[in-house]
């Protein structure tokens, strides 16, 4: 991820930043770094809402729900719905 971030610094373009953040959120979820993952997913959905990116927001919500389910807490299961 660090290499991708370094490469993206030379090309400041919002979709690139968003894609990197999405990848970091998914990686954090896979590594069970829940707080990092959940904060990233929340930030991404806010960004999508701000720019009216409906498809991306829907896809991110699916990934966010999957992370919540993976965490396995009862409150998270209800939130994932």
C-alpha cells in the first residue's frame, strides 16, 4: 500500500485517492484492524454521498457490511443489515 500511495502522490486525482482508501479499508478488514477499516468505510461512504457516486457507495456499503459481519459482534450484525 505504501508503494501505491507514493506512486499516487505524483498524480493527485480524487478517484485515485478514493480507490486507495477503499483498498486500505478492505486490507484493514482482512487484517482484522477493525477500527481502521470501519473509519475508512465511513469516510468513503461520506465521500460518495458528497459527489453523488451511487454505484461506488453501494459497492462500499456491501464491503462495509461484510467487514461488520466478519467482526462477528451482534451489534455489528444488526448494523450490517
